[in-house]
């Protein structure tokens, strides 16, 4: 099931990990420092840390230079409710460890416009689910149309066949009536 929840969870846990190191509140400088701190190498997700860094001012809603837990929670739950933009998804796809698989990122980005049913430039989990349902339905219809077409050609026989014995039921009937 393709879902963006891994992204929201990753952003949440990355914020929580960073915030636990800077008890006075997480500043832009803190994030930059944490990203270069070798002690964090195994515990800090660089993709999400980079996202928090480059989107700092959007996360710091009151503009006091610190991302509070409430601000992080608000922003991430808002993201989860309204969905993610193409630019956000493109930025988050930057590394393999970014909440969802690389192929899921590609799938969403390649089908972004068709998937964005309400046309607001954001993709939500509901839109992904609806798109998948629609795609599955269209695939089934294609398959049925193809099956109907191949049944039809069996019925009419192979016109290109040079064999004289390969009359289809229809052409045989036609011939019989004519004679
Ligand atoms: Ca703030
Ligand atoms: Ca949308």
C-alpha cells in the first residue's frame, strides 16, 4: 500500500531526535551542527534533517528562531492532512532513507497530475488510494476489452491465413448460404 505516512513519521522522529539534543529549542544552527556531528551519523536521518533545515522558516510558525514541539507537530499534522507538493516530494526523494520506497516516490511523482484529483497541487493518502483504485479498474477494463477483442478474432477466424481449410464459423455459414 503506497502511503505517505512513512514520511510524516520520519519527519516527526527526526524532529524528536534533534529536539532531544537541544533542550532550549531547536534552532537552524542546531540542525546544521547536528548534521555534521559524527556522533549522529547512525541515528540522524539526513534527508529529513535536511528537510527541516531548508523548510525551517515554514516550521517556525511564530518566527522566534526556534522550532518548538508544538510547531513541529502542527506543521507535520497539517502536511498529513493537506498532502505534499511535487517540490516537497522531490526534495524528500533525495536519499533512499526517506520514509517510503524510492519506487513509491517515483510512482507518485510520475502520476502526480493525474493523482491530484482536487487539483490543489498536493497529493494526499486519500488521493493515492483513489488513484490506485482507478488505475486497477482501468487495467481490468483494458483486460476485458482485450479479451473481448481476442474472442472476436477467434470467432471470425484468421483472415491472413493462407490455408483453405481455416474458415471461421461465420465465413463457413456465409459460404453455405451462398451456395
Ligand atoms: Ca517558533
Ligand atoms: Ca490534491
